[in-house]
């Protein structure tokens, strides 16, 4: 059989479940995504030169007047800073409530924003905290707080109509502040008010038997707005505005649903996606399973289930992605992510950088996702607006001072910016690679011959050097054989005709190609790569 030219391309996505040999998707990858069905490197990340004092358990970002205000809730502190469109940041302000708040290692936070509903009103941050980190269905004592969203003062408590009823979370279904928790409790306050939860127009219901752990606004249509969705441990409930003394009507959309963690729910273009305890689910009028034949076993079998409440979701709309970050294996913080690409309708995964991430948010106006790290930096220098000697913020004008302290700080990261890992003056490459599905003459042509590769014609939108390796084996159970990496530069680096293509002489009966970028400034988008092949020997045993 003479020399042939074949196209090197697999189906989009990275297949982790089942065997490598039986699939048509890429079989391995790190820090790679898919666009137009082809691999490209995920963007870089840059640390912000401010440090949180503790591991963040929730982030919220809200943009106003060219600034994005970010709040972070952790075990014993609520912190706030803003970031401008040039990634410059303010000092971090301590907004921890002075009363009604108890520091606890199991504290989890939920945030929402209440927009003004009258003259003289300001946009307010609503914060809920409860000791839910260790268990999704515990009976805890929840607390609500509020404050001016752009301000720096400590948040103040919101008096609950019944103690402990906000141990699940909070959501704003404007003009109603809605809070929820154990035994299916859902309560709402007086319309337009963040402090009056028991006056005329307020109400409450036990919508189900299990604890409500998450709530999201839902478009309700004419006459039914505001509406919302509420997730309990075993059901999905819809609230629809009906007015009158009833205010909200509740109906159960699914009594046999599940949710892995309170922060696994995310809305993408009006459709809600979340992790159940054993599958991925969505709601777009009805509850449906999100098909995943690539890494559903990889995710659930690898998840450290003892820390399921630390799993969180965020989205990267530019590339159509939803990320679920989770602790894998023995990790106790989120170390990996599985990614569902809504646009490409495929799944892939990656290991998270810098030891992992603990929380993330994708503000609608600020163009990059923001995420928080899990590894403390002992050299962190913190600048905080504080009251001298007290580390508490004060609104007392000129008496407010900026103090400097050295402590173990946790970094904030701007994701999807540039192509490198930039931490102050330290610039490091970001390792990114992908490996194709097997090419096999016994499968593609029903001929018992190995494939011998003679030459590769790379086609990339590329910056920085990349390498090619040939992987494979003689049969599905034989040892893996990896070639020596061959380096090919970007277009700007091509000096000779010999550098335009890659010459090699490798053969495998089951053969794969791995392309890697690991250079400072390295980036790539795959195009149409051609391989020159011919039949090799017929050895079945390696």
C-alpha cells in the first residue's frame, strides 16, 4: 500500500470513561478547550495584588460606574474590594457584621443584590451565612445581613421572623427578599424592604419536607413575575407570583431530583444547570438529564464526596462553558474541574492551577471571571482600611486609616487574561496539551497492519514553541510506547524548510498524537493537520 495522507482530528471533547481505544474523542488533555470542534488553549490567569485573609467560600461581583465591586465570604470575615476595567484594585475592606455573626470553619455564604424600589434608596448587598459546609442537609442557624453594596461599612443584621429559618440561603425575587432553609421553609418579606420580614405582604410556607439549599430568579411571564426556582435536597420547586394574600404559588416540578451541593447551580442563557448526586441536570421548563458519555464516571468516582459542599459552578460565556470545580481524590479543596461546553455540546476537564480554586464569579459587565486561591502565601502584604488597633472598618471620614500587615493571604485571580500565569513579577508558562483518539488500520481499514508515520504538517494559529509526541501500543493491553518529543516553532520562528514540517519514523498498531504547549507566551488554536502514513508491520503483541 503506498503512502497516504490523512487528517489528524478527533471529535471534540475529552473522553475519560470506558477504554481509550473504543472512543472517537480526544483521550487526554490539560488546560485545553474546544471551539469550532477543534482544540485551543484555555486562557491564562493573573493574580490581583491584594490578598483575602481566609479561603473564600462565595464571591459576588456587581458593576457600577466602571467599577466592579466584589464581596467574599469566608469562615470568619466578609471582605470587599473593587476592580476597574484595567484590573486595578482598591484596598480590601472588612465588612464583617459586628453583631449577629459567629465565626465558624463550616460557614458558607450566599449573596444577592436588592435594587432600589423608591426615591432615596440605594442598591443593597444581601448576605446569608450558615454552618452548611460540612453537610447539605444539616439543621443549622442561619443569619441575614445587609448593607450598601458599594459601601465599606460592616453589614448589619436583618431580624428574622423565626430563629434559624434562613439556614438554607437567600435570593431576591424583586421586590421580595426571599429566605429559605430546613424542613422546606420558604419565607418572604414586605415588598421593597430588606428589614421588614413579618409585616403586611410578607409570608412563609413549608414547600417540601427536605431542606431548601438554593434559590434562583426565574422569568415568570405576564402576570407571574417575579418567579423563582428552589432546590431542596430531593426536589425542585417553582414559585410564581399570584398576588393578593397568597402572594406566591408553589408547585413541585420534580419530587425525585437531587443536588450535589448548594453552589453547583448556575444559569446560562435562561437555562439552569446543576450537579445531582449521580448525574448532571438542567431545567428549561422541564427537568432533564444533561447527557454525558465522556466523563460522568470520572467525575463522580473521583469526587471527594466528604467535601461535596465545596463544589461550585461558574461560567465562561465567551466560549460557551460551564465549569464545575471539585475536590478530586484526597483533595479537600477544589483541585479539578469538569466542563460542559453548551455551544459545542461536549464535555472535557482539567486540573486547576495554583493548587486549586475555592470560589469564582463571572460578573456580567467586567469581562473576565474572578476566582480565589486555596494556598496561603506567607509573604502576603495586606493593605486594609481599618480602625487603628482594631482591624475594623470605620466610616468616620478622616479618622479612617490604611494599615499594613503581613499575614498568610489568599490570592485573587483574574481568569482568561493573556496566556501565561502571572503572579506579580513572576511569569510562568501554562502547560496545555491534547491527545488524539487512536488511529488504527485494523479499525479504519480492517487491515492487520501498524501505521508508520513519516511526516506531520502542523497547522496552528500558534505563538511559542510546541512539541509533538507519538503515543500508542500494539494492542489494547500492551505497554504504552511514547516517542521523543519533536519541537516545532511558531510561524515567526520558522527559518528553514525543514522546520515547516516534522519528519519522523514511528509506528504503532494503535496510534495517537499528543501536541503540547509549555512556553512563556505560548498559545495555539488547532487547524487542519496532515499526517503522511504508510502500512507498517503486522505485529499484534508489543
